[in-house]
C-alpha cells in the first residue's frame, strides 16, 4: 500500500507512537531543518508552533526562555532570515541530543 499525506502505514504509526518525548522533540527539530533545506517556510513555522505548544511552563524558566527563542525564530522567518532561525534550531537540536544522550 502506498503511503500518502492522508494515510500512514501501521508500522510507521506504531514507531511514532513509541517515541519518547525526547525523541519527539528531536524529530520536530529535524522536521524544521528538513523544511529549511526545502525552503518550506510554512512547515518551518508549523514545527516551531509544535515546539511552542509542547512546552511545559510548570517546569520553570527554561520553558519561558525556549518559548521566547522559538518566537524569535518565527520573527526571523517572517523577516526572511530563515538561515538565522535554522542556525538557532540546529544549535538547540545538538544541545538537546547531547543532553538526552542521542548524540
């Protein structure tokens, strides 16, 4: 069966459902970076929105700082500075991968 935008193979669905929260964060960063390479500003913005929505503000100041950084990245996209946003997201991805032990 051919996968389309509306259908996902059961294997892929089970794999995604089995990802840890840490893996989901890294995959969202990966989506952003892949969208950057394709110059897909809409997908880059959706990835940032997902990252913002996933923040737990009960965790403290780190969530607030990440939110502000993601907002800054969105402003970069709006101001046609996608390269700057991608550099920030790449740095965050690297830092989180190291912190999560996925580097």
